[in-house]
């Protein structure tokens, strides 16, 4: 068991070093995110890495406890048109598993700009995203319990699942908007309106 843990630690350190070189000396944060969308390296297979539904990263079945390492990995994430998620460097592309969303939106602030409400979210890996035209929010009903799940577009094809606690605050800001002749429960951010669901369906869920 000890040898397996040593091997896992060694492999993770090697991967972290590779990504660190790709992202730059500052881990890609101070210089901006690495241009992963422009890189076209060869596919080098899948690795035993998974992002769980709560946003926790696992490597070889063990949680990655080092937050800086997780943030570093997050800067070179890319979801391609094949719907698979990869860690991408200029030299290689390796596949990982994602249970739900790539990130988790853990905090929301409500401010005003030009007289309009603006919703800004912070993810579990430190991204700060203003909801709007370039970063829309989509809502889905999931599971046997008809759970409402909001997803925020972060970058590329990557999304953040809004946590349940933040979701309650988000829904509190909702309002009814008439769209194409139908009453739709929506939330606004800036000049953008994001439909949640028809008011009639919402009434049925809350009965």
C-alpha cells in the first residue's frame, strides 16, 4: 500500500511539473490563462483523474488536497467537441473524467452597473465570472426529485455548477418575464435575461 501511495505521489508531482512548465512560472495566473484553445498536441491517453460532483479533484482514487495544484490543473482544462475533457499542454493532451461540471460556483455577489443588477460568481478554483451575454447561466431539472441545477459558463466549453446554497440566493432574485407570450421565471444580470422555467411549471414544483 505504501508503494502505491509513493507511486501516486510521484506521478502527480510529475504531472504537476509538466503543467507548471506549460502554464509558466506563475502558474498561468499573473500572466493570464494559458491559450489551451489554440494548442493542438497529440492525444496521449487517459489518466486516472476525476472531478467529482462537489468539485473535489481525485487522482488515482485519492483527493488532491493541495489547492494550488488543483488551481494549476484547472488552468489547462479543455472540453472538446467530442464532449470529453482533457488536460492540455503544448506537448500532450490527456483525458480525465468529470462527474458533473468542471467547476463549482461557491459564491455570488450582487452589485449594480449603469442602473442594472450584475451577478458575479467565484468558483472553487478562483475564477471570477460576471454572468451576462458571454457567460450565460442555464438551468436544468435533474434527477428523480426534479432538482433545479444552474450552470454558469466559465470559458470555452467549461461550466460551473452553482452550489445549492448559492442557487437559493440566485432564485430569490428571480422575476416573471413574458417571453413569446408565455410567463417565464427568469433571473437577470446586466442586460441579459436567463430563463429558469415557465411560471406554470414552477408553481407545480412548489405545490
